[in-house]
C-alpha cells in the first residue's frame, strides 16, 4: 500500500494510475480535509467485489471451502464438457 498526498497525486496522476494497474498497488490519497481516498486498478476492485459477494453467501462459501478441501485431498475428477444438443 502506498500513501501520497493529494497535491502529489494530482501532479502525477498518470504515474499513480500506471502503478495501480501494472503493480496492483493500492494507493491511499491523503487529504487535509474531507477524508482520504483509495485508488486501485479496476481488476483489483472487481476481485474485491467478487470476494465480498461470495463470502456474503454463507452456504455458497461453505460449499466452496469444502470443494477446495476435496481437491486438496485428491477427491476430484477431471471431466470433459460436452455441448447439449
């Protein structure tokens, strides 16, 4: 996580946008008044939202964790997907 002040962020916006996208760095933009702001890549944001959605459904999340454990224990099968005609 990187913290920069508002003036620096404004003067170097392109650079910080590039850092957020290429390095997946989260950037905190600090301000004297009005609260701080977080800048992150859209990919990171989408990943965060997806994780929040999955974890918000306790039953689905429990199934997901159980599936991961089955894979770790070698209790999975590789199957070919076929199109339904």
